[in-house]
C-alpha cells in the first residue's frame, strides 16, 4: 500500500518537540524567572526549593557587585513569597560569595534579612555537608553549604516520619522508670537533624549532567517529603537541570520550574521523561556515604 512520505517542516518539528515536553504534573519553561512567576496565582505553591547562582562567575551567571546581586535576589524572593501558600515553606540553598580580595560572604546571612522583611520565619538553617570539592590554598577548603528553611506562618506543614534515618542504637531501651525495658527511640528511626551528609554531584556521581553545580535529588527529596503532601505544587525558579522537578514527581507532587538556559531546560525534560520511563538513575535517599574501609564501600551487595 502506498504511504506518502512525511514532509519535513519547521512546524512539524516544533510540534514534535512540544509533544515531548508535555507532562500532566510538570511545567518547565526556558525563560526569566520573574516573568515565569508573575504568571502564577497568589498562594498557589506549597514549597519553593532552589539554589540560586552564588555570583562567583560560573558559566551560567554574570558576576556583578554583591549589592546588585542582592537586589536581584530580593526581586525573586518577593515573587516567591507572593506565590507561597500560608502553610508553605521556602528552602533557599546557598553557599558563599567570594570577593575580589578573597573575602568570604556567607550568602545565607546576607539574604536572611530579605526574608525577614516579608515576615518569613526561620525554622532551620540546614547544613549540607559533603566530602569533595575544590582545594583552597589561602583558607580552609569549603565542605558545606546551607539551606534557609523559612515559613510564611506558624501553621506550616512538617512531617518528619517520611525522612527519618536509622537510629544509632535501634534496640536501646529504657533502663529504669515506668517504661523500663521498652524501646527508648522511635521504631521508625530518628530525626535526621539539621546537618545532612549527602555527596555532592561530581564527575562520578550517578546523576551527573552538563551542569557544573547541580544539587543531588536526595537533598530535595527530604524537603519535598517533609514539607508537602501528595499533589502539592513545588516550584524551583532557578531550575537548572531539573533536580527539584525530578524529586517532586518521584513523590507524586506537581513541579514548576524555569531556567534561562535552553540547554539545561532540555536536560531537565530528558530527566523527567527518563523518570517516567523508569530509566533515570538517582542516588537512593539515605544511602550511606561510600566508605573505602568497608567491603563494597558499605553499600552492601
């Protein structure tokens, strides 16, 4: 039977690309984040998770004065607060800005007053510790960054049960009193505390993409699971290659995000579709950090 040859045209190519970039629980766009967020309704987002540029001259940012950087951050933060639901949280993951003379400016401290101007309340200053990074010559090598967890009100969502970690002594029992002989800890595990030891995404990391500073999916998973409920909306206004979107859809949430780099947006969509297809590899949440002194690094069979 005769089958006419499909005619190639830019219109057909665009239609195919558009089809591949559809997902009922995901909206990702290549655009400026202020423009993207202004199109969203007030108080429509339960959780904002992001890691903005640190103004240190990476390939995806233009280095400017610290004052202008803070001004730009203030605009984005204002829109995020507008979008945040009354029970919602903002998690601003940030590191240090290094001045031209080598002085270190901890950006969580620099940006904290902006959140306070909007009436936001700090619930935790989460320390993310990792073992690998650049080696400094004129100061100690940085091996941590921070997450400012801010809430809009005192009535906020937080459920520690989905993110509990194994207890150090799981069979420990009360040795006296009316509960003598009973387990002294929660059988589901312990609160992970405000210091999180999670490997950063380097060249041998299973999640590594072309982005030079992507954060690990498991870092976002803890935030999504503890601060949202199924079907809630999670926003990342500096989406990069979509780690926040992946963590959101992994747990049945809706993901919104944007980035000005078309290349990163393409990678983000590829990761979303790979997750849907069951082919995306991510580091499991709460997997022990590799220990070369243990068999198989302590990761088991």
